[in-house]
C-alpha cells in the first residue's frame, strides 16, 4: 500500500506544503516565496517572515491537497520541519502541522531541515549507502556522512560563516539585490580571476571550512579601492570570489570522499544550484573518485521546499519515529558531530 505524506516547511522565508507518494513521487509541491518582501531589507527579517507564514500556510495546505487530488483521509502521515531555522517561522509550520494531524488523526513526523535537503536528491534517483553529502546554503556548510538511510554524522562544518552567507554579504557590497548568489554565479562566468583571495583551511587535514576571512578580504579590498578612488571590475571580483569558494568546497569534499569511500556524493542546499560549483565538482570528482557518483537535486528543489521534507519523513515513518502533541521547534537542531578518524 502506498504511503502518502503531507509535509510542511516553514523554516525561513518560504512557506511550502507538499504531498509525496512513497518518498519519491511528488504529487504536489506548493511554495509561497517571500523574496520580494525581504529584498528591500537586503535579507530575511524574522518577524516579517513569520507574518507571511501565518497568511500563507492554510492556503498552501489546501492547494497541496487539491493539486495532488488527495483527501486528508487518504494520507498516511503529516511531516513538518522541526529545525534548524527561525524559531517564529518554525513554530507556525509546527502549529499548523499539529492541528492538521490532530484533526485528521494522523501520525506526526518531525524532520531535520538539513536531512530534507539531502533527500531532495531522492527525486533524481534512489540513494545508495554509504554516501557523503555536501550541504551548502545560507546558514550551513557541512559534510555529512551517512552509513545508512536516516543516519547522519557531521564530519566537517564551517567554523564561522556559511558559504551562502558569504555570497549574500559579497552581493551586498557589489550592490546586487538579495538573494545575490545566482547573479554572482552568472557574473563569475563573464569575468576573470584577477584578485588573490584566501582559501582558508584548504590545506588543513580536517574537513572543516571557514569563509569569514574570505568575506573580510573581499570587503576590505573594495573598501580600500573606494578610499583611493580606484575602480575594480565587478565581474572579475565575482570570478575571484567564487573561485576561492569553489576551490575550498571541492578540495575538502574530494578529501572527505577519499577518506570515507562512498557510493554517492549528494550536493544539496541553495548553493548547490551554483553552476560553477556543479561543473567543477563533477569534473574533479570524476578524476579523483571515479567510483563515486555525484548527484544534485533538481534546480527547483535546491531551495527550501516541502517535497524534500516529505522525502526525508518517508524514512522516519518506516522507522516509526513519531512526535506527540508536545512537539516544539528547535532553532539550532543539528546532526551529531563525528570526530574525524583520519
């Protein structure tokens, strides 16, 4: 018998509800974006995000059921993002999911948002274990080792800023609109690498990252040029910045895949949509780890969405990992950290 899971995602600035069959077939995936509301502030404002979630959540649930042509009675379970994320935004999704599950007498499944990003790759092909996941987004940059389905161990993570956060700060300095990652990626393909930005921790034997120094180096270079009345080429700046980020991400990821031989490498999160990262990682992985298949989620599923939450929830449902009505948000929810053995 098929499992139909309705999932709710509201961890940041996207209100999303999806219905997914057997963890692999998307019947509906409604996403109400708030980007235009936050653009004037240059970033996500938590209170504004929460208000939008309140306005959109009920409509998204109705649309998801309608598009999937499913009634609540046909559902198997309800899933919801428990964290990490903005506490107010998370609570609205959790409250809506609990109310819907209670009203329809359905089990409630809490899901780690980052697990959802990994399982977005499930819509491309089945996941094969053990696998490595490179999670790169506005709030996270981490390498996660998975021995089996639903088992997550962080072997490396950022010590300070996430890669996506660095992109947003650099975009602001360049005068680009938020979110600026896509535009920086496009600019990087038109410019040339002219400025020597640092590659922090690239030669250290661990799998951790650091992007704070790169961000500071970029800001200082532009600031000093402004003070001297010099003009820097924006496209060359974008190229040089992106080359540094990609170099560090690819080098560390390849080293991790060599230390922990894996069948697949899943690259997920908002920055996984970056074309420069996709091209470089695939090319270098083919040379360094030819037995490891690199998988990217579809571009439409790299950002926050509820379909990926439903895919991760499918595994939790099979393990009977349910929550009670006391379920609360955990804004800093994280996978366990594995101390490196290499």
